[in-house]
C-alpha cells in the first residue's frame, strides 16, 4: 500500500548589496549605487499522513521547522550566495565588468553607455571564433553535398559528425562573428570616452 505524506516547502533567501562607483567617461560625473546579489534555497519537509490528526495539511505541527533545520537552510542559502559573489569577483578581477554591472552601464545623467560595458578582449574572441567556425561549417556542408553527389565517400560514422558539426558551426560561427563586430563597433564609437573602469567593493 502506497504511503502518503504531507509536505511543506520553506524558502530561504540570502542577499548582499555590493557597492560600486565609476566616473562616466562621457560627462565626467560620478555614478554610484549598489548591485543586489540574491540567492534562494528551497527546503521541502515531509510528515507521514495522519487521517486522524486534528491539524492536518500544511499546518501539521510535524511540518514545523526545527531550529537546526532553520539554521541549515540559512547556511545553505548563504553558501550559494558566497559562491555567486566569488564568481562575480573573479570576473571583475579579470576586467569583465559587464558581467556584473551590465544593467548599470548606462550613465543616469547623460544616458551614455560606458566603454567598459563592451570588453575589447571579449569582442575579439567572438570575432576570431566566428571567423574560424564559419568556414569550418561551410567545409562540413561541402563534404555532405559532395557525399550525396558521389564525389566524396561518406560512411555511417562520418556522416552524423559532419551534419552535427556543420549545423553547429554554421549557427554559432556567424552569430559570434556578427555579435563581436557589433560590440566592437559600439565600443569604437565611444572614442571620446576614456576607459574609466568601475570600483566594486565585494565583501571580504
């Protein structure tokens, strides 16, 4: 006979407000604020179904959190938050400010996007990847067409690899190439802006 259980989900949240500031490269005014980082942890508690209990369902006293469970839930939410903050701190340390501050990259005073929102290294990586992947995808497509025409040998192992590789590179290649070029053009259009990178104060 199947057993039935009451269950109740508890939500634990941990957040941290990370202060940041930068000087707008266009109007020269200081921009400051906080970027809220939040992580959630859900804990589902169950209790055996008791048909004769006077207080059933989600109000079943057996579903109440113990002090230990509450501390564990808070600790797990805090651990998830620390992990995410560590990731952002690493990205900022590498100069990838857009990963953490993309939604704050437009100056609230002059409405100009900052140059650091379009990292030069990332732009060139996308362009180089696209430039390499696109002709490779085209070559795979050529091999497939040649196989159907009988001018090239295709076996049961080679054909699926060519199809998958061709489709992947012909989609990712041009997409990365166009994205990289557009972001590079946007960054170059901001030649009047010096690279005044943000100051971000992470905990610890």
